[in-house]
C-alpha cells in the first residue's frame, strides 16, 4: 500500500511538470499564430514592394501620373486605372450613402420591430452574395437594360456636342463607369447600413425620448439629435464603404468595359486597379508588365490602407 | 399652422424617403436572386455534378470545378481554423490588451478588409513565382486561407470574450492551468461561436474569384492533384460568363446559382449559430 502511495506520488510530479510545459507550449502556439497574422500582412506589403520595384524604379512618378499603358512598347503609366478606381468608388459612395442612411434609419426608428429583423437579415444577405454573381448580373441583366432604357434615349435626345451629350457620351452597351459604380453601390450598401445601424442603436433612448418629449417630429429627432450624436462615426462608415469599393475586383471587371486611359465621360468605359490586375496578370507579356501590375497592387494597398486606418480611428473615437 | 404643416410635411417626406431606400435595397436583392433562379434553375441536372466542363457545343457539367473548389476551400479552411482559433485565443485570453495585442488586432482588421486580389498577388509572388514555379491548387488554398484567417480570428476573439470570467475562475480554482481551462472549458462553452467563425470564413472564401485567378489558375480537366493547376467554380464561372458560347454562359449561370445558394446557406447557418451563443 505504501508503495502504491509512493508510485502515485512519483507519477503526479512528472504529470505536473508536463502540464507546466504544456501551458508554455500552448501559450507559445497561440502567440505564434497571432504573430503569423502580422507576418502575413507584412509579407503582403513587402512582396508587393519588391515585385513592383522595377516599375517604380523605371517610371518614377510617371507611373502614377502618365496615362500611357502599353504592354507592346513596354510603357506603363497607371493614371487611368487609378483615376478609374477613385471615380467609381466615390460615385458608388454617393449612391450608396443616402440609401444606407435611409435603410438604417428606417430600421432603427420607423419600422415595427417585428418586421425590422427580417428586413435587416435580407439586407445582410445582400452582403453575402459573392462578387462574381454581382458581376454576372451586372453584365447580363443590368448592362443591357441600362443601354436600351438609359443610354439610347440620351443619345437620341441630346446633341453629342451639348454639355449633357458630352457628360453622358459613350458606346451604348451598358458597360461603363456609371454601371460599375451602380453595382459597387449595391455591394457596399449592406456593409454601410449594418455599421450605421449599430451606431444609431448606441444613441441612448433618454436622448431620443427627450427630443420627442419636446415635441420634435421623427425627422427632427433623427436630423438634429441622433445624427449629431453619432457624428464622427458617420465619416467612419463612409470610409468603410469607400475601402470596400476601392478593392472590389470581379464585379467591376465584368462591367466597367476594361479600356485603359482616362475615362472622358460618365458613360465611358474605363478600368480600375483591381480589374486591370485581374484581366492582365495571368497573361502578362513580360517581366516589366508583371512588375507594373504588382506596383499597381501596391498603390491599391496604400489607398485602401489609408482609408481603412482613417475609418477605424474615427469609429474608435465614436465608441469611447 | 403653416409652420406645423411644413414640419409635418418634411417629416412625412423623410419617413417616405427612408422607406423607399429600404425598398430599393430589398428590390436589388430580389432582382438578383430572381435572375439567378430564372437563368440557373433550368440548367441544373445530374450532368452538372457528374461531367467535367465541356468544349463549347458538347454536353458537360461542372464536376471538376466543384471538386476543385471543395478541395481548395477545405484545405484553406483547415489552415485558417487552426491559425485563426489560436490567434483569436491569444487575443482574447493572453495578450489582447498589450500594445502588441492592439497591433495584432489592428493588422488583423487590415487583413480582413484588404482587397482579395492583393492576397492573390502575394501568394503568386511566394508560391507560384518562387516556391513551385507554376500554378497549383496549394497556392489557391493558401490564398483562400489568408482570406479566412482574419474572419476566424475576429470571431474567435469576440466569442471567447463573451464567456463569463467566473467560468475561468472556477476552472483555475480546481487547480487547472490557464491553457487547460481555455482548451477544455472556454473553447467548449464557446464551441457554437467558434463554429460560426469557421462557417463565416468558409462562406467568404467559397465565392472568392480574384485570388484564385493567378494562384490555382483553373484546369479544364478533372484533377485531384493539388500540386497542379486546379479548377474552381468561381474561376470557371468567370471564364464561361465572358465567353461567346451560349451553352458555356448557361453553365456559368448554373454555377453562379449553386455558389450563391451555398454561400447564403452557410452564412445563414453561421448567423443563427452566433445568435444561439449570444443567448446566455
């Protein structure tokens, strides 16, 4: 019996030592996983910088300011895709922002609780649809409709030299900057609406009720009390939407028309950074072509990073 | 009187506009789903799952693409779940409040919203240009993993943070070490939430096209070899949709319908599970 006691005692010790070792191993594992995440992001930046270096080195600032994108003569200026990216994203934002505001205010303020939840879920479903599906829908459904019902009438009714004619000039096939922005707007709408809804829900009910108690209409409560209350957070939501729109690839690739150079009108075809990479990378003709595309990737990363960092800073300020 | 009327009118217009915005958003959803169903349902038959992709004009299905997608997503998720859960655990239980923890969380957010095509470029540079020298299913899986990891990490951290501290204290009072408490109590209590993270990650990557374009490339034949270029549903849809052949386009619609249904289903299940976890 005494030997058994000694046995169990001597067994317990290594077990305890093992568990201490296990603790350290587990902790280290968790720590390494977190570090791996950071390394991955650092890897993205470094690999883009190294891969794109030949292009930056050769073209210098001209890479960003020139519009000459010609794989045959090995000249690469990315102003076209860069401007295309910024224009489509901002247009998308202009379309999506009022809608997102409307949806979230409607759900928080006006909608009966019972149907608010199904509607919120439905809008969130919109965010779950893969971007390639948006692209197909844009190409096969939206673009033909847009060409026959919007572009052709404008072409018919306005002189091509008039101001309106010039703003809306373009090949009437529905694949242009504007339809791309429209698709982007539908895609970023659910994200913006969801974050904005959360923001509105942080407004204390006392504040709202006080405003109602003073005899405000719903509009006045929203416009004069709730929106000022969420303040900076709104800008955060806008930046969040912008960040999404900047990097969106497949949907835009389907519908923007994919022509390099500056877009000259709202209904002109164009390209974005992401769509250019998606279209050309697998078939890049030379090392410099590849390098130029990777350099474009770095430009896109810098753009989205700046926008996201701003969004986060503003949203974090709101929550505190 | 006049002023009261004007206020009422403004209010009415505002409420109407908000309602209209909601209707527009819902209409977009309905229109997209309707097109998918209208164009895609007719093409669904046994051939889709039993035959590989056809030459234009001959019958065929999407077997190679579906298999490739499943394999790469599964491999990607295997990596993402392990790394994501461990990293999320570290953030929630160990170092989340240290400066290093804040940095990890911030960079995780950046990774979460980094354009997916850039992840593709990164993996191309590493795996395709240098390590393997050619496109492969492994490269595709790694790109997908990188997209899913931040989602799993984020959800894991959120779900572990929901677990009450009394659980941890009870475990430690019994003499269990911290890691042991996390593994056998906290993870178990949060298991539905962890599953949610996995499902949301899966839903995100199964529809991703851009990062696969130049990592797994695509393959018109049926292949189970992940060291070789591999077909995937999204890249096949991309190729078929932009082709000039009607039967390829029909297949693209079927593929789009399949992917949308799968993604929305997984997404919904994930969200339902998350709601279960939130309930104390």
